[in-house]
């Protein structure tokens, strides 16, 4: 374990403040959930991902989506890519998502781009093509996105399938 040299007191309600610089470095946002672990005499806080519990289901969806529609799909939580189809698996799964995707998640909005501008999945790496992004919402909060990237124009069929997957994942998390 790495020491930060920062000390904090626990208040009378058992609370402790995590310093802003640590929250910023670990990309912990207000309202985000942390998981608490105990290891011998240590308390370990870890960012909690609702979507990580669904990584196997998400990967099955990604594989099935690609097999049936021959379109690439990526599924993320709020920090990392948790599932991807075809050649995107090795390239993206487990990697931190871009600021662009983080902003879409924080805005909780779906997004379509049929101008072939491409999309930055992870910082510094842009995939060319058209895209559709559907947020996975749980109790009004976005916990990730379902993203389709296509060489073709995003059809209403692709859009509906993307929304179906995001709603299915949402229901699994509620």
C-alpha cells in the first residue's frame, strides 16, 4: 500500500472526509458509491461499479448483438469498458473510458452521430464510424452506457436494440 501522508479524524458519527486531491486522482465523484473491505487491520475503500456485477451478461449481449446484427458494441460502467464485441474485446475491455464518454454518462442523455465523426472510447483512441449511445439508468442515475459503432448509418433497428440492451441491464440492476 502507498502512503499519502494525509491524516483525517473520524467524527462523532463515524464519518471521514476523503481529501479532494485523492477523490480527483481516483475520479471519485460526489454521490458515487464506495465498497468497503477489511484486510487484517486495514480498511480499504474501492470504487463500486454496479455494472461490474453484470460483466458476464453484458459480454453475452455484446457477442449476441454482433453475431446477429454484425455491428460492433461496447458496454461500459462509469469508469471502464466492461464488455465489447468482436475485435474490440482485446482492445477495450478493462480500460478506462474517455472523458467524452464520462460526460455523456454524467449528462444521462442518449446520443446519435450519423456523420462518421468517430468516437473516442478511451483517451487518445478514436474509432471511426457512426455511433449510437444509450445510457444505463438505475434510479435516475447513469451507471454506464451501451455504445454501437457502425460503418453504416445508425438505423432505427440498431437504435431500438441498443435501447433494449440498456433497459435490460438497468432492470437487472434495480
